[in-house]
């Protein structure tokens, strides 16, 4: 069986989502091994006790050299996680010479079918990335980055390592939640890759990278086995941006910003919600009362009210002073 190597990172606030992603990947990718950067001690402790197969936990301190610790001083939590996006696969390759190909994954994904079509599509490419595929209504958001750092692959060859090394240096130098001088977080750096690196492959499978910013342009269905399809192809993974678990046991899926154009694909979200409930039960067997990532109902309701009724210029002003 061919091994496939992945890496991801999350803290206790994303633990439930991260475990859901890991378990779904294990179901749909035989031979997957995932290196998880544990952003806090509670995450490492719970993951270790869960004893998930083919998982390697990495303490944050293992990565934090002088340059990262300096960068950490003036970055918000999300900004620092973005800074680490290229640092983690670089670290994994550096410390595991047997790994020839590594894929970074966001923690808030869920896999619904085999990922093998993506590896078949990537073939011998040195780099693999995926577009946001914004709907026409959201096309102006491409200014913040054409590609999404949700699935990013690198091969241990000259081009793959050169790309990863450069991206790592760029993110350590500058990685903030603002559009500035052609940069935005960790993602806008990817815009130049297709032109700069001849062996950079842009994933085309219609069932990969489905997300709130693009789902309204696709037709969802089910095949003869009951599996979810997108444009007639298997749904491989969905990105649950904005999804919130609430402290009363319910969920908050999306803001009206997305649903006003088209309701979210309900069957996709029902699977995710069911999975998260199962994960929470497992985690609480280890850590009774665990509440990481469970948001107060009133706070989320207030945020959704702001998203719906506060004028955009005021929200843009608030974003300059609030880091997520």
C-alpha cells in the first residue's frame, strides 16, 4: 500500500474540527499518515490519549526557532497559524527524509470520498494547489488570493523545495490579515506559483475544495450508493469556513452573506454536524466537560447580526482593529 503523507495544525479551539478531518481522511485515504502540529498542550494531550492511527503529534516548541518567535510577537492567533502553514511541511520534510511528497491540509475540512483521484491528477507534479473558484458575485475577492491554502502539496525535488522554502521565508517576514503591497496572509503569495514554477499543478476535480464562497454555482446530488456528488462527480472534500459549534449543542452554519444567494448544501452539513457530535462524545470520554471551540450562543448571534445589518464600510473599519 502506498503511503500518503499529510500535515495540519490546530489548537484546542479547533480540536473537534481537526479530529473530524483526521478521521474522515483516514476513511478515504488508505495509507494516510498525518503530522499534526499541536498549537497547545491540551491538544497534544487529548490527541495522544485518543491514540488515532497513523498520527504523529508535533509540539509547537519543536518548530519555534528564533525567527518564528520574533514573528509571533506582533501577529494575531490566526496570523501566526498562517505563518506556520509553510513552516510545518518544511519541518516534516526536513526531519523525515523518507517522505517524498507532503500535503498541507486545513483543519476545518471534511472528506467524503476517496482522495486518490486528486493524487492521480497531480501525477509527478512538484507542487499542487487549488483555486478558490469564487462565484461571480464574489469574484472581486480574488484580489486577496486566487488560491486557497486548504490543500497545498510539495514534492521533495528541486522545484518543490525551492517553492516551499521561498513561501516559508515570505510568511516569516510578512503574514498579516490585510491586503498590503500585493500580499494577504499566507495565501496571496501563491498567485505567482503557476507562472514561476512550471511543475505547479492546479487541481481541477469538481469535488475538491467546495466551500461557502463557491457552492452556489454547483449542483449537488447523490449517486446510487447514496454518496454526495457535485456536478455528477464524487464530493471529495468540503471546507467548513465560518462554521461554529455552539455551547447549547447546536450549530451555526453560515452568515447571510453566503446563504442570501443560495442555501447551503444541507446534506453536506448534516454529515459534518453528525460527525462533530460523535467526535465531541469521544473527546469528552478523555476530557470530561471539554468545551474547546464551543461558542456562546449570544456571541455568535450578535456577530451574525453585525454581519447582516452593519454597513460594510463600518465592518471594514472594525477589521482594521480586530484580529481573528
